[in-house]
């Protein structure tokens, strides 16, 4: 990773949710390492990066941890691009040992899914 590139988006706002989750407002700066080379002419945030970021922020914001055990219902509906400010909603389901994530752009779902942890 180049020293001028960052790994995590900026959290520019947060809202705690009644069900124990959190809604984060993110800033996808163009210098995020995930945009490098994916795709040079029209960069997008890769799906694997979206999962990685969601797990990292869930660890920080919700205090959850564990080993990745699988994915369910993963859908990527809109690309996330440099300069955008998506919302990321994270909800931990202790009963299912899974993290439910949803990225939204202007209220529309960009991607969503459930990641199992053990």
C-alpha cells in the first residue's frame, strides 16, 4: 500500500439505532487503497472491500468480533464511487451470530447482506 493511501473511509456522522445497531455516514475519499486499480477509468469500491469495511467498522462501533464463517443474501445493486457519502447501517444479530449490513446512497440500497461470524 502506498503511504499516501488510506484503508478506511472517514466516518462523518453516526446514529445509534433502537435495535442496538448503528448508522454511519461515510466519506469515500479518492485516496482509499480499495480504489487503486479497480478500475482506473471508472473506479468503484469492490464488493470484498465493502464487506471488509463493514466488518471493521462493526468491530469498532458495536464491539463484535470473531472469525468469518460465511455470507448470505449478498446483493450489490449500485456501485460505490470515490467522493460519494454512503450511509452504512450495521446490525448485529446475536441469535444468528451474524452482521447485517446495508450501504445506501441517497436512501437507495447500494448493497446489503448478512455475514456470519463464529
